[in-house]
């Protein structure tokens, strides 16, 4: 059985790294909206004073109360919506971690079928490798950059991975050339069979 370190990174940390900009922006926007809400809420409280500058400016105390109160409610709704989004992301990260720890380790002969890089933003990329198994099924895994660069399309070997339902976690791929420390003839033969 492979140790957790063989699977690269714990899914929670992968999730946080993948969404770090979104999470940082979400927190910043939550603070901004909170400040706006407090400002309008305090303004609504002050609007009950007929000598408040905003009341004097628009010359209508009832309109000032309604306007500032409405803006308070609107900003509060935006704040709740934003915080619920952050909680949903955190919950998703937790579920992903649970999926990993409840996953069953498996092993099988497989061929590297395809490789793909998904650019998440200017700094972060996600690497995917699909494997065809001897029994005819194809499974796609998210891998790190080092794993992506050391595996070659068409390569055949033994794949160790974890699976929990539809959730797949790449562990280790040992090609036939690594298994046999082979001669060129043996290496060529290993690519032709499972």
C-alpha cells in the first residue's frame, strides 16, 4: 500500500491551491460588503434624526430611512450570498478530502492513452493523464507537473491509484521499462502487450 505522500498532495491542499485566488478575492469582497452594510445600517439609524445631514440634503426623512434601510438590506443579502459561496467551497474541499481518505487503493496494468494541460489561470495549470486498462476501461487522473513530464503517451506499465466512486487519485505508475531495467528489445516488447 502506498503512503499518502505517494499521492502527491492531500486533496484539501490541492483544492486550496487551485482556488486560492477565488478564496482570497471572496474574503476581500466579504469584508468590503460588510463595511458597506455597516455604513448603510449606521446611516439608517442616524436617519431617524431629522438633523442628520443626509436627511437635510434630500429634504425627506422618510425617503432617507427607506433608501438607507433598503441599501442595508441589499448589502446584507450580498454579504450572506458571498459567505454562503465561501462556505460551499470549504464544504467541497472537505468532501474531496473525505473522498480521498475513504478511497480504496487499486492496481492494474495500463497504457498512457492521452495527456492534457488545463490552464486555470496565468500562474496555475492542472495536468491530466488518461490511462487505458487491460480490461478496456479508460480512467483520467489529475497529476502534478513532475508526474506529467515523466510519463509518455503509449507507455505501458502498472498503475497504482485510489478510487472512491467516481473520484480517482493518482498514486504511482511504473512502466515496463522501469520494471525490467530492460534491453531495447525487451522494452519494445513491453509496449506491445499488457
